[in-house]
């Protein structure tokens, strides 16, 4: 980070001690925090003395994402954003419209280090972690663009949130703050490919968010083939950390399972998954929920999706075994909404301008 001040990453108490260091009264912190969370620029907060605005403007690093490209689905109104950052990196966010409100799917890193074989975000590796301000900034930017409130957040965009642990936890506190965006923890989901030490740490922090585990296979052999992270933290260790998370926080965990044709999508895979989850959580009383989605085909990966019937048959097996399974509705099918694909095409355009 440069010498400049990352003001959108600061909680009111941090703003208070910063502002008081040059003699500003305590109430200024809340004033600044609230107005910044609404997407206002320092220079526009005219209730601040002009001299303070000028001073802050000179000191602040503008970390708010700026709109580079925007695709709106004609089918369901899903909006896919490509945002530019102050160092010219880019990230994606997706706004999904539901009856109960708007959900924003946000990115946690520029690129990703985890190497899942089916995922577009990890091609090219990780460039850097996002600052808390850039995480909040995606919400501020989407709210400014649509003029509508974002009421739910899913951390399922580009990157692995638990590989950016401290910034993500700071972000959760910022976005939940009643003087800021005031989004309840229960309206926030964090999805991880299975960074086990991060799951234990998150349980210790004990914020009532929803944890989602990208499982995608029921045996180590199959999971390692598609998710290299499984070599480091195999399924048994992963599920132990999930049980700990449930026991510590009392929050249910959901499992993501992407069906890839010919890899993990047969009824026998479904039976193995049911046996695995039931035995891992037996005696805990934890409700088990599995979200099923057919793989989004990414040109570079070569994985194919199976038929709609195959996913329904998979769900039926789980349900017969007493596991709640939801087949995810695919939103934004016409706007390339699978995460990482828009950023990939922007990078390709830059590398091969035609
Ligand atoms: N790193 C985190 C969050 C980002 S990925 C994680 O792994 O959970 C969000 C979800 O999208 C994960 O469940 C991931 O496995 C899934 N995903 C990635 N690429 C996909 C694709 N091509 N098709 C379907 N799901 C995909």
C-alpha cells in the first residue's frame, strides 16, 4: 500500500483517532463514515469544513472500484460488472435480483491462487488481495449504479476469501456497522474451497454469517483431481473443521457441489456424498444443505455439463437419504455470469488487441 490513506477501510473508531490527531471533534468520524458508505466523495460532504475536505482529499487513496464494463441480462435483470481498481487491476461483481431483495456476489482477490480445474478465476493465478475498502467498494459502486440497496452479499466471486482472511473479517465488520451499510451478518455468505485453518479462525471470530463449502466430490481421489487444495487439506480434515464451525457458531453450513459430466455426477456419486456428510455430522444435530449446480463451461478447462435430468436425479438421491438439496437456478445466463470469465476476456483483449 502507498503512503496514502485507505479511508474506506477504516471503522468509525479508527477514523476518530485519525481525525482527532489533528484536532477534529469526535462526532466527525461518524459523519464521515456514514457519508462515505453512501458512496459520497469527501469533496461532496459539504457539512465538513472546507479546510478538512481539502486536507483529506490530498491524503486519501481512492480505492473505490470504477465501472469498466456492465452487462445486463435480458432474461432476469442480473447485472454483471467489470470494475477497475486504482492500480488498473480488474475484478467482477454480479448483482442478482430476487423477490426478497438484491444480492451482490463480490470478489475477494484479484485472480486466485487455488487452482480449481473448472474455474476461470484461477487461470493466470493470484495478482493480489483486495483491501477491505475494495470489498465494501463493490457494494457502494453497485448501489450507486442501480440506485437500489444491496441487502445480501455472497463472497463467491473471484478469489478465495479465507486466503485474504484479515481483510475479509475487517470488511465484514465494516459492512455490518449500523452507521454504514448496515447489512446483517445473517445476510452474508462466505464461500471457501476448503482452507481449513481459515475455517477454524473464522469460527473463533464467531460472526453469524453463513459458511459455504465448495466440496464438489465425495472422495479424496476425485476431489484432488479437480481441486488441488484437497492435497493440503483432505476431505476428512475439511469436514472436521466444518463440525467445529457448527459447534462453535451454531450456524448451519451449506455445501456447494458442481456437477461435471463424467467426473462426479452419477447417482453413485450422490450416494457417496450422502454417506460422507451424514457420517461426518452424525450426532451433531446439524442440518445439512447441499446446493447443486451444473458446471459452467469455461473454454480453457474443457469440462462439460451433463443433462438437466442428471442434476435432478442427483438431488433425488440426496433427498431420499435425508439431505436437503437445492438445484440452483442459473441467473444471468446471457451475460457470462460464471465468475472470472469477464475478467479473463478483458485480460485477453489487453494481451491480444485486435
Ligand atoms: N474460492 C471460493 C469462492 C469463489 S468460487 C470457493 O471456492 O468457494 C464460488 C463458487 O463457484 C465455488 O463453489 C466454486 O467452486 C464455483 N465455481 C467456480 N467455477 C465454476 C464453474 N465453472 N462452474 C460452476 N461452479 C464454479
